[in-house]
């Protein structure tokens, strides 16, 4: 048996139709998925969770508390939904870089 997880990240240029990344070891299988909108995240996670039998869904820090709740509701109680969070100073470092590269367009 493998521990199966899917890491999700929001990206403004994400194309959910592109193939997802898959990394695995003899004990762990990780699907990496980029989404543009929360509705895509919920739709993709419901599908992957049902098809692959996920145990865990770690989310990038860009997911709001509401997004986390929506994700949890979409996949049910059998799948752990977690969020990668950082401290204030490191969050500001990341925010500065993503602003510089044009992540947030007017």
C-alpha cells in the first residue's frame, strides 16, 4: 500500500487540462496539481480523490480558510486536508517576489 497525496497550488496561469506531475517512491505517491480558481481545485480534487484513493491533500499558502473548508467538504472526512503556512517575515518575502514577477495583475 502507498500513502497517496495531492499537493495543490494556485497559479494565475494554471491550465488544469495540462498533465499533472506525479512523483513516487516505494511508499509514497504525490500528485502535484496547479489550478487557477477554487472551483477547479474542488472539481479536480473530487476526481483525483475518488480515482486514486487519496489520504492527504496539502494545499499551498494561497488557499484561504474558506477554500480549505470547501476543499474538505468536497473530499469528505476520509481525506486529510492540510495547509502549508509560513511566518510573517517569510510570507512577506514570498509576496514581494510574486508581485515582482507579475503574479497579481490589475
